[in-house]
C-alpha cells in the first residue's frame, strides 16, 4: 500500500493520477466513491478532466504528451482506440481484480458498467411478444419511439424483420433492418435524449419504445422487458505511453472499482451496475432486479457485437444517412 501523504513538506511527494471521463453525475460518482477512498487509502490524488473520449486520447497520442492516463469509452470507441494504437493491453494478473464478470475483462478494456437497450411500452397496452410484434404496426397500431442512433435501432429493426436472436450477436442484417424501418417510418417518433422515451410514453405521444433500461424502470405508466434486449459495457482504457508510476496508480484506481461496496456507492448516482457479480447481494432484491446484470435479466439478453460494428462502420453510416434523407 502506498504511504499516505501528509501536509507541508510532503506536498512535493504527492502522487497525482490524471483521468478523463464524461463528467456530470458520472464524474461526481467517481469523485465520491473512488477518488476520495483512493486518496485516503493510498495517498493518490485523482484529477478529473471532462469530457474524455477518442478525440482527446488521439490528440494526446499525436502530441506525445500523455496528460491523462485513461478515459471512459463505448465499445465502439474502445475498438477504434485499439485500431489507432492509442491504448495498451491490460495486465490482468498485475491488476489482480476482485471477482468480475468475464466479459468485463477485455484485453484492452476494463468493463466499468453495464447498460441495456430494451423494449418499453405504455402500461395500458399489451406487451409485444417479441421484436417482430413490436414492429408490426398493423397488429399493434400506435407510434414507436425509436433512437435516432443506428447502433441502438438497427439491431432491433433487423430482429423485427425476422433475424434470429442467435445470429444478432454476431452482426446485423442491414437489409432486414432498413426494410423494417422503411415499413414503419410513418409511425415513428425519433428520440435523441435518453429521457425522452418514458416522457413520450407517459404523454401519449408514443405507445411503444426502444429505450435505455435505466431511463424507463420505475417510471409511472411505463412497462418494460429485458427479453431479447441488447447488453453493452462502458469501458476504461489505458493510454499508451504512460509511465510505470502512473500505471501502478491507475491499476490501484481500477482495482478499487472491482469492489462491490464501491459499486454500491456508484449506483447511488447512476443506475448502471459495475462488473462485480457480488453487487446484487449488497442491495435489496427489488433493486437487484433492475440491474442489466441480474441473472434473470442478463440471461435473456445478447451482448452487443462490437467488432461487427467496427468492421462495418462505413457501410452503416452510408446506409443510415441515405435512410434519414428519405424521411
């Protein structure tokens, strides 16, 4: 354990770890639940910068001045960072985490939190049996609130067109996806903010929605299901070019986040659980059932096929832009 810093002369010996994140409530949660304990336990002061992301990490790499040791990243951005040689692999033996879900331990990514994109609907409506029924506007008339983001809508549109659950985790049938969207586009309200789907359902402007799980659970008049939902992970990466001392501090910071008690603190700020399988045992059964990682929820979802999205990014962007021009 690193020695605690004291005031006065010890200031020169203060250890400082610089990190980037998306800021807001997430930054607040890290400050309270991770950064303060790390200072108390290891004498490491964490300095946060927001926002982070691919562009800032790339700028660091190009300049050769590695100001920040890490940033949070989506699955897609993680793969972009790896391809651009901006990050280094994680030495999991050296990091020595407490128990984590296997899928959260990637070669280049530390799985920080899990989130799901799922089906939601007006509680007065009947639950669609599956995504085919969700997109069947004749059998189930009404407006659909759909995300104005290709990575969050195209997989479900493909399922709505008949693609199998078994194959969706390997990649999206774009022909089926766009056929479905073209068929229902006159019955769609497009949303760009995660707060919109529950509000659209509550206001009667939409009857069914694709939504982020943390936004719709517990909302009055809104029902939801994790069945055939898309499970994804938010990652921490390690910037290439950091010093050995910075790496040691960063590993201590990351390891602290594998502690289920720390994750319990984090979910008091944001409803997205961390990678510990022990977290569910520290909260009420009612709260645990809201987690994307709760066994009954996790077992009926599929994990986002990140590599497919990376490999097909150009085609997806081209076809998505063509579709949006047709609206």
